[in-house]
């Protein structure tokens, strides 16, 4: 009797975009958001910026952190590369 084993583990080659540009964009947005938050927090007493702008800058912190977690690195040596699940 011949038995065949069905394997569900198959490697699929994938191609991803270079993330260096996105890393610099996200770091720039994060630094800009921190500066904007400090600026609006220091001027909110005077009534210069609307409070909505201040709260939008607070909401952007978790959004930027979540976007930064999507960046990943792979090893350049094939037999030492990471497995992405």
C-alpha cells in the first residue's frame, strides 16, 4: 500500500518594497508630531490654536506607532533569513 503524505508547508517567494523611505517618512512625521504637540500645548492657554488641532496631534501618536510596527527587516544571507508568519 502506497501512502502519500500531504504537506501544507509550502514556501512562496514574495517581493516587498524598500522600506527605508517609509522609515524616514514615519520618523519625520513622529518628530514633527512631537514638535507640533509641544507647540500647541504651550499656546493652548492663549487661545491661538483650536483645541481640535491639539487633540488630533494626540491621536496621531498611536497611529504613527502602529504604522511603524509594520516595518520589518530580513537578513541578507538566505540560510539565516527570518521567517515571516
